[in-house]
């Protein structure tokens, strides 16, 4: 098993996380194609591991990657940091939940934001209708009272208007309203 980078001859480090492959503190793997790399911390180059040491380590890396709650994924790359400090880079087709989140996550967020905006606008419009209805109701009520009083005066006349003055004995006149 190698312990130095084949490009810069720097130390690749060790890990306690993957039992079948203790070399490297950053491992990249592609389970579909059966590839395992140790990423050099010094030059950032990927060192392909020997074929006979890969399979158990790849399966263990895949299992540890899936069990990790904190991970970041794009269309073809997934990153996870294990509690012991080992960094895993998953290459290839994403897992189903990661694929769904990557592909549809922005659409779900956009739909949620639009629904919140629509609900806010709807509540604002409803409040305006209620307030406007109250204002219109008060004004219509006041206007209808004024029309009623005007109609009463037209039909019945004014209650203070003197209609006739009748002379009475012993008094000067009596006003009839």
C-alpha cells in the first residue's frame, strides 16, 4: 500500500474511519466504475489506488457516505465529512434523494415563495374589501338617512313650519304647524 503522492511525493496521511483502506484523509470513490482515489492535501491531485485494495474500501466508503447526515451534492459529485475528519468525495450518479433535491429543490422553493406571496396579497385584498365595505356601509347609511329625512320633509312637510294662524277669542292667534 502506498503512503505518498505519486505526483509531489507528499505524505497522503492516514484515516481511522475506513477499516479496509487506512491511507489518506480525503478519499474519492466511484462505486459504479469501481474506482478509489486518495486526494493529496499538498498538490490536490488524485492518486488512483491499486485494484486489489479497492472493492471493500469502496463499499465501506459508500456505506459511510450514506450514513452521514451532513453532505453536499451536485449533479455528479457528493461531499461528506465524517466525524473523525475523513472527507469523502462520491463521484458518479447521485443517490435518489440527492438527485431529487438537486433537480427539483429550486422549483419547490420557488413554488413555496410564490404561494406565500399570493396568500399575503389575498389577505391584503380581503382586508381592503372589509375596510372599504365598512367605509361604504357607513357612508351609504348616512346618505340614506339624509335621503329619508328629505323625503319626510317633502311628503309631510317641515314640523316647524307654521301652516296657519287661527284667531281665537281671548287670545291673539294660535299657530298650526
